[in-house]
């Protein structure tokens, strides 16, 4: 699929299998999500631009690479996005953070926004939107609509699981945005959940139902 990058690293796939298991504890699920998010973060930032600076090592001077441009922005779709966010901040602690509060109306499956807070100057930053699931894509589309309205131009979307229906709908609205995911599952069920999936990521993270 165009603009979809599946991260098939063995460690990612192994940890995802552990997360799918129904008997994985809340603590175990949370730990695995943090670990897998760090691995996914390596892939979504693989092509960041670099520049060189002159430094002094213990032995001599050298030109050495550093990231070029303004700091990244990680945009978490609340509440489940925070599970990915924490592991990514372990890897890139200097990143700025945006929070986008959305919940899914279980009757219409539409996204309802209740909160938005983002750093300034989004137009000059790479914004990586994070949410564990790309199911109907309604939440992802709504979040990116808001980010674009606030000036974001360079956006990527990162998730654990994606459904084919969600990818198709997402790219019908935002065709230019790359999706990074650990896997593309089979389909959505009649309630809009990904199959085989791993259940509700937020509930499994926080022990709620």
C-alpha cells in the first residue's frame, strides 16, 4: 500500500504478539507498549536530516553529525497515545509534545474532540502523531485536521495496528501523510474494532473497561 511503512523487525513482531495475548497483565501490556514504541520511533525518525558540528573528543577534533532544524513534535491522541509517547520521549527527550483529546462515540464511531494543546511554530517542525490503533481512522483524521489548522505541514502518523479500512479512509483525506505501523491486520468488525487486534489499547493500558 502506498505511503504505508510496516515495521517488521523481529523484536517489534515478538513484543506485539505478547501484547495481543488476552492474559497479558496491565503492567505487562504497559511495559511492552513503552518498549515497542521506542523501536517504532527509530523507524519513523530514520530519515531525519543531519548537519555537522565541530567537536573535541578526548583525542582530537572532528566534524560529527547532529540533528538539523527545530525540535520534533510528538502529538499524542489521548488517552491511549500516551502509551506510545512515553517510550518515544525516552529516545528523544528534547521533543516538544502536543496533546489532542478525542473519544469515540460508540453509536456513530465519530471522533469527539474535548482538548487540544500544541507547541507554537508547528509549520517549521516535523509532527509525529501517535495512537496505538488506526481502526476507522476517524480520530486520526480529526487530530490531523486540527494540527493542519494550527499550521502543521510536515506530518507522519505512527500506530501499532492498522486496519485496511482505516488506511483507505485515512488516505482518502490525507493522502500525502505516511503511516508507520507494526502490522496491518485483517479487518474491522461491526463495532469498528480491529480483528484480530489486541482489544481496546487504552483499557488494557490503564486497567479500565
